[in-house]
C-alpha cells in the first residue's frame, strides 16, 4: 500500500495547453506593437521651441568665450590721446583699461578687446568714457599747497 500511495500522490505532468506556443508569442508581439502604436498616436506633437537667451547676443565682431576674465598688462591702447593726459592720469587710464572687463562679454579686458577687435563699438565707447572720466578727474583735484 505504501508503494501505491506514494506513486499516486506524485505530481502528474501538466496538461499541455491546446494552443501552440508560437501563436502565443506572436499574439504577445502583436499586442505590444499595437500598444506602442496607440501610445505614439496619442502623444501630443511638440513644437520645436528654443528658450530665449538670458542675455542679448554680443555685437558682431566680438567672439564669445567661456573662459574667466583675466586682466592684461598692455601699455599702448589705440584711441588714447596721451598728450591731453598727465603721466599719472595716463597710468590710471591704462590701469582701468587693463583691469575692467569689456561690456561686450568677450571675457577680455577693454584694452585687449580694443586691440583684438578694433570694430567693437562697446569697447570704443568705454575707452572714450574712461579717458573723459580720468581727464576730468585730474582737473578737479585740489592743489598740494592749499592749506597750512
């Protein structure tokens, strides 16, 4: 009895399904393709929009560089009339032109931009402004022997 009972309680092989396994796989593939087509058809069309730039583009002729600003040490800059400035004023003008970045965002000093990009209108205006400020500041300084 024990041998018969143990044989009868052993699991019997599963019954094979009536459908062919290849047709089941084909049905799954077709279902996935139809589902992908449905998702693609329901997806809204997106316009090819680009965000607006955060800053206006630089003037023509001034390249944009990603490097950090590095001051220069130029001693001659076109556009400076040295005859109207004293030596101290000329040195201060050159100091400011070498230390201040050009407003055209080329990441160079005003002096380097003036030499490298002579057509830059922002740089030319800044040179004239700095020369005017420094020549005007020299006329307003008090004289050395004024009060005792």
